[in-house]
C-alpha cells in the first residue's frame, strides 16, 4: 500500500512538473513617464490669440502604463495579451477619453503561421508606419500634427500579422472602431456603421526599410455610413550610420462628405546619432489640399540626450506656416491656433521608461 501511494505521489509530481514546463508564462509591467514645459504663440484665447507657457504630458511619447504577457501552449503556439492605459502626468487623469486601458487592450494566440488578436488595437498606420516618420509620430510635433488618424486606434477589432524573412504582413478589421460614439459600433442591420479595414506590407532587412499601408473608415451613424475616408501611406528609410534618411507620403481621399478635405501629405527628414547618447532628428512636412488649393507646412527639430538606458532629456521646436483657411497648430489640426496664423512651439522635458 505504501509503495503504491509513494509511486502515485511521484507520478503526480512528474505530471505537475511536466505541465509546468509546457505551460511557462510571463507577465511584464512597463510604462513611460514623459513631461515637459512648452512655449507656443498664437494660441486661441477667446476672440483673440496670445502666447502661452504650459506644462505638457507626453511630448516624445504618451505617458502610459501597461501589462503584457504570454503563456507557452506548446508546439510553437502561445497565448498573448496586452493591457495598456494612457494618462496625463500633469494631473493623473486617464487618457483616451477616460478609458482604463485606452491605448491597447487585446488577447489572442501566436502560432507558427502568424498571430491573431482581438480587442482594441492601434491602427496599422500607427503600429507599423511610425518608423518612417523622423519624429516617430510623436504626440507633440510630428506627422500626426497634420493627420490625427495616423495615431488612432480601433475598438471591436481583430488583427492578423505574420513576419517572415524580413517581410511583415498585417490586416485589421473593426466592426465599430470607436464604441464611445453614439451608434458608432455594431449597429444591427447596418454593418458599415463605424467599420474600419486595414492592410499593411513592410520590408525591413538590413539598412533599407520600406512599407505601405491602406486604411478605410466608414461613417459612425446609419445616416453617414456611406461616408468613406480612405488613406494610403508609404514610407521608406535607409540607415547610412550614423545618419538615417526617412521619407513618406499619405494619400487621403474623402467621399460622400464635405466635413474633411481630400489631401496629400509629404515629409522627409533625418535622424543623426552624433555620439552614443545624443540623437538629433529633423523633419519637414507639407499638406496639399485638393480643394481649396494649398495647405500648411511644418518644420521640426529635436535634440534628445540619454542620461541612461531608461532616462533622457530632450528639447524640441516646431514652426507651422498656415494659409488663410488653415488651422493646423504644432500639436494638431484645429488645435490652439487662430485661422491662418503661423505658430511656433518649443518644449523641453524628461522621459523615463520602466
């Protein structure tokens, strides 16, 4: 009897140990704290404009915290998840409209044939194409100042991605990309309401990287579901070491609505790593509207100095030149600047990652 009991305990221990080996998992807590002081002129103040000095959270990167993890399921399969929330470091308030995990919230399975996840994702313009902007789609001054959709996200979405021999393919479908909009998601009998579809193809091997992404949005109500905003974005970079040259364009076509004008956005710039802790980035951005003709032009310079692997100091400046009908500020369209006014912004700050 004792021998049988001992043998059973040993067998059970072996099974538990084997199960532990085949079900290894990990969870990582991470985050970014980014804050600085900014000066900007021609800021809207009632019926006039004035200069402003203000503290800004999230200049090089939005302040955030999150969890990501995985569990080994065996045979090359793995369960994966990410929960990431943004916040305003100035006052501790939640970002993305007060969502707890507004930056990312998804779960899925990674397989030898690609990864499938469901939840709230960054759109593919944001997730995969930021690397072709010399300012990496910074929240303060970058290509996103010209087009906020470049840094948007999609609720109710399913994403597939695969990477093979330097080539990345990804596709995303959302049945309602912003569930906070009334009638903006999953309307019975109206599948086009709030729909988003995206696909991306990237080549990244050696010093050359190039990518193209297509993104299409439908209107967020039954009455506007045929309103279509289609974007195609192309980017390329080449690393000459210590200088990386980057360029890109974004085509926007709007149909069945006049609330947004069709346009082309072009940019080019460089990243220069003079010495190990010092990075200098510069970019020029130009939007050309189809109607009315013309558009804003913006120039940006960033100097970033790493005190350690996790902490850096930065100084950046931007200047936007607007035609009479344009209201693009250094921090985005229709944001803080009077119509037709040029705007200058300068910010200094600190970023810490953990």
